[in-house]
C-alpha cells in the first residue's frame, strides 16, 4: 500500500532521479560530442553533418517514443505494475548504455541504433517514475516533492560528471598518451550505465511494491490492447478539458525548447563553436550544480507567486539564453561557460514545476498513463531537436538553428499565460476509469 508523504519513500523515489541523471548529463556533455568527434570519422554521413544527424536522430526517436509511452503507461495503470515497468526499462536503458563505449569509430549506424534503445529505456522508465509522484505526495506537497527529485538528480548527475570531468581533464591526444580523450569519453559513458543500475536498485528497494492481482493472469497482447484502447479513449476525452489540453500543448512547445538545448549543446559547442571536450564537460558540470540550487529556489518562488508564474519567469530567461547562444564567438569558452550558468539556474525550475503543476491537473487513478503523454517531452523533446537539425541542414549553420529555438519559448509562454490552473484542477473530479475506457462524468 502506498504511503503518502512518507519521507523514506519520497527519498527512495527521488534517488531514481539521482540514478538516471548520470546518464542524461553524460548524454549531453559527452555522448553528443563523442559522436561528432570520434564515431563520425568524416565531415558528413548520409549527406549530413554530425551535428545535424545527431539532432535529427534525437527528434525522430522521441516522436516514436511519443506513440509508445502513453500505451505503456495505460498498461501499467491497469495492471498495477508501475514498479515492475520502472525496473525493467531502467535496466534495459542502462544495459545498452554499457554497450555504447565498445562501438568502434566509424560504425555510425550501430552507434545510432544502440543510442536509440538506451534512450527508449531511459524515457520509458521515466513514465513510471513520474507516475509514482501522485501516489507518494498530496496537492500541498507535490511541488516540494517534485523539486526534491530534480534537485537530487542534478546533484547526483553533477557529482558523477565531476568524476568524469577529472578523467577527461587528465586525458591527452598527444602521441603515446595512455589515456586519450576518446578513451576517457568511453570510460565516462560506461560508468554512467553502472551508476544508473546501482542507484536504481537502491531506489527500487524503497518504492512500494506492485499489488498482487490481475496483472499475473493476463497476456501481454491483452494488456497491449487495453493500453491502446485506453490511450485512444483518453485522447478523445481531452478535448472536453480545455485547460488541461492547453497546458499540455504549451508544455510540449516550450519544453521542446529546453529539450533541444540539453540535447544539442554538446554537438553545437564541438561543431559550431569549435570547443574541446574538456570545456563542454565543464559547462555541463556548472549546469548540474547550479541547477540543484535553481530547482530548490524555484520551488520557494512557486510558493510566493504560484508555479505557473514561476515557470513563466523561467521562460523569459530561456528566450534570452537562445539568443545569447547565437552571439557566442567561435572558440569563446568563457562565453559558453557563462551561458551554462544561466541555463543551470532556470533548468531546474522549469522542469520541476512543470511536472508538479501537471500532476495537480490529472486524474490520480491514471497517473502513469497521463505521465506517459508527458514524460516523453519532459526529458527529451522530439520536435525541437528535429527542427534544429532541419534548420542546420538547410542553412549549413548551427547558429541559425540555435536561434530558432527561441520561438519555442515565446509561443509556449503565450499559451501558458492563457491556462486557468484552478479550472484544470477542478476538472479531475470529472474523469472516471473502468477497464479500458475513460469516461467523463
């Protein structure tokens, strides 16, 4: 039985963010630059630059995930199997992360396929991790609990990245060097998979077990059918809840911007700004530790002005970040690091408060299903990187592509301003879930 606001359970839940954040920081700080600088042995592949190819892959992968995650969430809700799904997908993602460092240079298709599977495990596991949020907290504590998860995630990811940064800093590409930059990157990627598994085991040990019952007596095909039916039914009903739908649309748009910044910063810095891996890793290290305090500070700000207003403040700053990235001179490590500190300040706020705000608008009995719609975009948005890659390929310039990201923040800000949060929260009482159908009552 789930215990709300239990400190031990909440800490265990938040520690999964600590576990997987090593992967997502390495994904942004190392994997992207590792792909463009080591796996890509030429200037282009399939007619695309490494920066454009990586961005398009991330975008297309996220769109595929968007189709699958809500169905998996619906299955987990109906089968009461959140913990089992969280465990299985976390270990799937971590296993394929452990494979990435062993891919030889030049093996671009294998690298991309392995990365897609690791991302699938990462995003899928987060559907069920986020789905626990409404189970372990109440309306008056959900902002604080959500912020704690992100804060621990930033701290854990930052500590791991610190170790990886030391390793990369000690590396050298001089002839005869025992620890090359490429080898240091491979070790850092492998270690993030180990970290993910180890702390996931700790987190799972403190989360409530799935209840016994019907989940053991139904086939996978049956659950897939139920998940698909519930997903379609829920999507049809969303039109009757305009405030919730408006928030979802706003979130998808502005979080596509934040997801793009996270996903393409490494390739942009390596390809467009011509910065080395040490500088890129240091920038992400700054982001992680600043974001720890930013998440906590924005949690306090939300109490003073409300979570919606706090998110809107962060989106104004995000717009400035996209514009600032456009003007950073090539080779300017100082400019890139300064911008990284601003990113860290607002990253924690927009992610933590968006998740908790959404959690207060959705029906509790279908939380995993609704977080299935949400979670794909909360960690890695697909539309933004796809647009970035398309603009970069069309113009031949990463600068034009990064400037286009500002549009996501501006449009998302306008739509969010139109959301009536109180009406959205009141609408929760009008949802009813029985079997595969979602009904409006």
